[in-house]
C-alpha cells in the first residue's frame, strides 16, 4: 500500500475503483475489507462510496498491523 494517499483534497468520498487504485489493492480486496468490517463504506443510489478519512485510517491500521 502507498505510504501517502494521493487524493484530491476537495474529495470527501471516493468509489471502490478509486480506492483500489490509490491503495494498490484490488477491487476484490476492497470489497473483502468492507465485508469483513475492516473498511466502512456506504451507498448512494447504486454507487458504493468510502470516506477518504476512513480509507486513510484503514491504510494506517494495515500499516501498523504489518509493521515489524
């Protein structure tokens, strides 16, 4: 995963595809994290969105868990 997430500062939320792109995870990995409760997401209409702040927290938790 990237150490610094490159997100437009004006964005509050992003879609699953963008979350996968900026974290170097797969879409399936993002959906699995959502299903496991590791990453919070919500739906507006048919679109599943993730708060940028939640994505950053998810990456920080993953980095701490993977630190040696």
